[in-house]
């Protein structure tokens, strides 16, 4: 089919607009040294005092799964709360916490837990291979890349690779050098089964930073999670009531034995 000149011009206009509005590199080719790319990537990390967001979350594991939308709230210093809007499958819960103190309510069983992150992670209700505190860090954009010990370890295409030793973990980070965006990380623990891979995509601009709209987590052997940010609001006033978990008076408090005590 032969298009008229008017139709052809009309059809090419969106293409021209897309090209003109396409994101421009943060660093010019001559400025893409490892030091500059790392510094630029750290500047591209989100920074906020409060965060309110809607996250579509899908978690899969051999024993349990969760799929639904989570309302997540955070304010400094390390105070958080999250509430499910919808629950499907096993393992639904809502929680509040402050530093390492955690309160979790299981609506379907009408039970609640109060204790530490480490005790909760090592008990049957969690039933997932990735610690809860790490999942929260990923929602908050705490990738670990800002650690001052990160060192340049090579290049893969347009990605610069940085590595660091953090306790029992060897961490690797892939940073897109033109856009200064962390696109992938891989954590390898001392034990063979401790392997965690994180992919970042669907980037959106938020002020001067470009933040991922989708985070995918995979853990050996068959655990995975997909987080999609539907809405994010930063540095907005959050009422204290959001962080006060309402537990029914007839709920049963349960305690979990940590495997460390075995």
C-alpha cells in the first residue's frame, strides 16, 4: 500500500518525537571511567525520608507462594509497615517493624508473632529462601552498591562490573555505564546453595534519579519473586497510625523456636 504524503508525515511524527524525547546518556563516552560510572550510579540511587508505595508482588517457592498487591510505608529511621490489599494462596501476612524488631499478623490464622527478623526468617511461617529484611532493602532501593569497598572488576558490553566482599557474601553489581543504572546483582554465600540474583528493569525517572519499576529476585534452587511498583510517593507526611498494626483482641500470639538454638 502506498501512503499519501500527508499520511506518511503523520505516521512518522511519533517516531521523530520518540527519538527526540529518548533518554540521553548521563555520561559521555569519554567520561565513562570506572570511578565516574560508580559515582554517577550512586548519585542515581533513590534518597528519601519517607516512602509510600503500591507493589504488585508474586512470590514462588516449593512450599508456599504469595500473589497480591502490597501497600508499603517507610520513614526514617528504619520504621516500616506493609499491608496486603489482596491475598491469594498460603503465607499472606501484614507487618510492622522498627530496626530489628518485628510484629507480624497472619489474618487467615488469626495469629501474630513478635520477635526479631532472624527468628522469623528461620521459621516455618516464612517458607521462603530470601530473608525478609533483604526483601525490604530491595523495596527501599538499598542495593549495597554504596559500600565504599566496591571495586571495579571488568566490563561486559556497556555494563561495568563492581565487586565487594561483605561478611559471608561475595557481591557483584552490573552498572549500565551510559545511564549509570544498576541493572543486575549477584550474591554468592559461603555455602553452595546461597546464591541470590537480582534483576532491575522498567526504569522511571524520580527527580534526578532513575529508579527501577520492576525487580526480579531468584534464589537457588526454586525460589523467585517479582516486584512491580505501581505507585510511589516520597517525602510525603505519613501518620503514625500507619505503623501501628491493628491486631484483633482474640488473635493468638505464637512464638517460634530459632534453629540456632537446636
